[in-house]
C-alpha cells in the first residue's frame, strides 16, 4: 500500500501555520485530514496535531526534520486516548500502550528501531492479562504465556527464532497439567503427553519430525 502527501495548502499563520492535505492510497483519494504545526525547509518540526473531520483531535506529537521523534498520542473520534508511545527517527521505539474505548489498557508493547523487541502484554476489557509474548528483532523469541478469562495460566512454551522449541504445556482451570508436547524447529518431536483433570496420565505418544511414531505404554 502506497501513501503520499498531495495538495498541501497553508491556511493561517507563519510561525504556527495550519495545513490541510489529502492522503492518496493506491492513487485513490481518501478523506481530507487537517493538521497544524510548524514547517520549515526541512519539513515538519516540533509539535504537530492532526484532526478528524468532526474537529476532534486524532493525534499529536513531535516531528524533527519531517520525521516523528519523541512522544506521540493517538485518540478515538470521541476524544478518548487510543494509544501512546515514542518514536525515534520515524520508527516506534520503546514502550507503546493501546487502550479499549472504556479507557482500560488493551496492550503494552515493546519496540526497538521499529521492530517488535521485548515483552508484549495483552489484557481483556476488565484488566485481566490475556497473554504475555516475547519478541527479538521482530521475531517470536522467548517464553510465551496465555491466560484464561479468570486470569489463570492456560498454556506456555518457548519460541526461538520464530519457531516453537522444547516443551509446550497446557493446563486445566484448576492448574492441573493438561498436556505436555515436545517441539523441535516448530514441529512435534519427542514425547506428547495428555492428562486427565485429576492428574492421571491419559495418553503418551512419540513423534518424529511432526510424524506420529507410536503410542507409549508405561
């Protein structure tokens, strides 16, 4: 998807001019957007604000030589905060937070030089943790955890270089182990165990390179 600035017109002021422009996506015109801020020969500078058609603030933040740099905030059309975080040289960098319409935290994300890097957390509208993910250089890397609607751990496992590795475990609502699966290079490899809710073993199977080999009986 391509996007470019088209038909920029100055409305008022010289030290704090106001502009109106149209976004062109794949050569199709979209809705006009109003913004205001300082512009010099090197592009947008300092604090800029952009607005919805209804005049409500859509986003605000800092530019340096026409690149986003520093704290930015984005808003829903009703004026409530939708996300906030920082840019460095026009790329997301550091912690970003996004919110539900009710103001509750939806996600807390970590970026480095525009890539996902670090821990990402997602929450439901009541504030309970839904998942905790780990990234490195924009790839899944590290421990991943998923939680049920009661906030209890539902499953967890390891990613390495965007692929499942080692044992992945899932749990019943009472915390009892439900299954334990061994992965290698994102494929089932080794022992797969499933348990009843009372903790007794249900099945035990052996896999090799994602292919079922045999059932194991103790």
